[in-house]
């Protein structure tokens, strides 16, 4: 698994990093920690190193906090692998430098410049991330530093799954909403990992419209319930009218992770106006996993 | 068929995983056999020589941990890559204690597993020089 953690200097990013550390300790994922210094980028020119910017210190702190998670245990990210590598010094000049790499799994820390949401999406594509993790303010705002709609843009446009962490709360259950028959294997596996790591049960909600549910979606709901039962994950299933879905979700306990499957045939996509995902993500009180 | 072609065994009780991995690894020049039942896979390890084994952990019957232990007894040189949809710190540590080459949690993209398999192949080729 490849995890991309995008963080800024705010407390919610530190909470999200804790979740990344927990995930990584169990999955031994390849992890990239990234930050974005926002502002216009002049292409074709060297970007000066932002010595005075607080973000590079914050990212260094995130690396240290991430590595502390192992507390003396054998870490797959421990730096044991010394070797010489050719690294660019400036345009047209390379230097053979002694570097130390992780022995088993990569932990990269990266700083990018430009539009925060677009840089996060760009990094996730280049690194072929399976999961993007980022924090945001809790409550109905769900924002990043400076009031930008970074989380909403990332969940709306990412190619991979996105975990949005709202606060430092234990996850006590997973609430997964199914409104279409196409479910990717990757998304099933992502739920497996979340349920295993947090040791929680799964509640599957099938969405119906005017009391009816499409046959193939209903069949898929049963199949998914069986899939998780076969894998010893406690699962319950219920049906909810799509028009009531938003209200149902709003009533759920704040420690339940809301998992939404997104796809081209999503009923929610047709029922709610454009960018409904961003709105749902904003309105839900706890963390949200958007799966693709 | 090239004499240098490394042979890989893939064991996962989910056929879709085998279906994805086989062409992705064959594209890199490996010979790939896939199995969805661990007992059948173990019989194959007994009757044939594999260079790399890719195995799931949680399976009905003989689980992946027991399978890799048995496979290593039969063929100590084989490099084992564990893939699991139910990763825990304990399974990761136990896997490494048993001498696996790498531990990969699902979901993974094909590029990730291709890279790991290439590293394992490089190690095997280096050891045979």
C-alpha cells in the first residue's frame, strides 16, 4: 500500500498524522509526507529553498513523530541502507552524495509549491498512491489553512481513496453506504484494513429510492455482507431511503468512520447536486473515507 | 523458454488477485503459476522449483503463515512476498521472523508489486553469480 499524507501547520494535520502512523505500523506501507507552500510558481525557474517558511520545520517534525511511533520496535522505515547516489545540485550539475535510505519501506518527505489541492492530486498520481490522508477542521467547515476548500477538492477529484481525519477520536465503527453495484476490489480491501486495524464492526447501508432498490445493487449488498462475514468482520446491513440519507448520516455517532463508495453509477451522484461529496464530507462530524 | 526465466508461484484465495497478478508478472518475463487453494499450492512447491512465492495470509484451510513455513522447509532458497488484506503489526513481524522478502498490505497497485518482485529477482540473480 502507498499512503500519501498531506499536512499543513494546523492541529488537525497532527491528528491525521497519528492515523497515518497507525495505518503504517500495521500495513508497513510506503509513506510520503508532503506539504505545499501555496502561491504562484514560475515554471522553468529554480524555486528558491524557503528557509524562513515554517512548513519545512513542521514536515521535519512530522517525520520525527512518525518514526517515534515504533518506540524501539523494529521499524521498516529505519535508516540502515547507506549508499552513494547521484543527486541534482542545480540545473545541469549532479553530485554523487552519500545518502541513507530506509532498509525496507520508503518514507519520503516532500515539499511542493503551488495550489495546495492540485499539488496533492499531482503527487498522488505521480506516486501512484492507494490512499491520500489529510486532516481538516471539524464541524461543518471542513477547511484547510486560510479557508481553502482543499479537502473538498481532493475528495472530489482524487483517483484513489481519500481518508479525511477531522479530529483525534478513536474510530468505534465503520458506516459504509452502498448505492451502486460496481465496487472495486481495492475499496473492499481498504475497508478490510480499516476494520482490522481499528478492531471495529461494519454497518452496511443500502440506499433505496421510493422504497425500491435496484436488483443488482441489492444483490451486491448481500454479496458484500457475505464477503466480510467470511473474513470474520462483524457486519450488519440495513436499507435507507436516499432522501433520508443525509439526515441518517447526521445522526450517527461521531466516532463512526463514514465510508462512501464513489463511482460513475452512483445513485447519490444523480440524486444530489454536483459536489455533493464535498458537502457530505463537510457535514459529517467524524472522519470520512471516500473510496474509489 | 529462457533458461534464466524465474518462476513465480502466486497463492491467493481471491481469484481476482491471481487474475491481476499473473499477466502483470508475465509481462516482466517471469513464468507464473497461480493457485487459490493452499494445499494445491504446497503440492506444486513439492513437485516443482519456484524462485519466488507470493502468498496471501488469511485463507481457508492452511493459512498463509503455515504455507510459507512449509514452503521454506521444502525450498529454503525461495524468496517469499506476503500480501495481506488484514495487516496487523503481529503478522508483519511474524512474517519477517520467518524470513520473508517483503510484506505488502492490500490494496496495492501493480507497479508496487512489480517493483518488489524485481528487487527479489535481482537478489536471486546476484546470489547465483
